[in-house]
C-alpha cells in the first residue's frame, strides 16, 4: 500500500493498512495509525502523530517547525486524532516549549488552505472551512464550526459548540454555544441549529438563551451579569461552564449585541 515513489524514513512507524501515495515525504520521528490515507505530495515532518483512519489530501504539510522566533528546535509534536480529514494544502505546525504540542482532535474536518499554528489545541468534531487561520496558542472547544477565512488572534479561546461566521476577525474569546459575527466580532445569538443537531433539548437551549440574554443583551457589565446569573439561576453544568469560561478569560470576551 506504499507507492515506490514515496520517501519514508526507515525509522518512521507506519501501522498496517496505511495507504501512502506517490511523492509523499515522511520523516524520521513520525507515527501513523491504521487505515490512514496519505495523498500525493504530502509532507509529514518530525514530531507528527497521526491517528487511525485519517485522510490527508495533497499538498498538506504536517508538523512543520513553528513560525516562532523563540523556537529553539526543542522536541515537540503535532498530534491528529482518529478519523480526522485534512484537506489540500493545510499546514499544521508542531508545538513549542509553551505547550510542547499542537493537537487536532478526533473526527475533525480541516478544509483546504487552513493553517493551525504552534501550540494550538483543537477539540473533537470541529469543522474549519477554507482559508481559516489559527495563530499560536489558540484553544478551540469540541464541536466548533469556523466558516471560511476566519482569522483567530494568538491565545484566543473559542468555547464548545460555538459558530463563527465567514471572514470574521477573532480578537477576543468566544464563549460556548454562541454565534459570532460582524466587525468587531459580536454576539448575534446562540447556535441553536447546531445545538439541536447535537441533541440538546429545548429546555437546555432556552437556558443557554436566557443566560446570554443577561450577559449580552441587557447592557450589564460582565461582572454584574455573572453575579445576577449566579444569584438567580440554579447551578447546572451549562450555567457553570459559561460562568467559568467568562471568568477565566484572559483576553476578555467579544462584544455584546448592538454594542458600539
């Protein structure tokens, strides 16, 4: 299943049933899991850890050294979870001494020409549309959808089940379960369609909507809004997750609905 025109370093660890097409280059410190397909002209560099049943399309470069002047060739990795698809010309850089690894979760779809920089952590079941770019140290939760040409500033966090519209510039943290759009990036509602598709009940969706109405629509400052929610709403996993995300935001969260 390995084409003779591919170059594979003899120390690379390739599992059974891996298909490697012509003109692929695989370096020494690489591990590839069972059932993965590596398309033509893919380059897989030292530090790559690729899971089972992945698909990596032509022109992708996996585990290139970070585009970070502080990088000193420390031993780091770029890890891709099982059943993830990496489309044409995607670049994923390995980590630096900050987190020591860049991680893409399981069952993700990273579309053509996306870039994932060093030390990013991407959860499971994420979709990044074409030309989306993540700067270094970005954290993306599970089930996040980033539409085409989204650009995310370094150290930003995006909470699980969030949706960011195409062409957005993400300079602040995006809390879980929301839709984000406009310039500057703002809250435009909750990701109700995505939540229903993933089995959230009407009660849970209404709870999320009520919480964000207090945070983003009623014109309270964040500290006051969080205090009101904590005082007036019974603790739930969803409530506590939203409160913890906002309180632990180092960059601050995006603007509210209709903010100047």
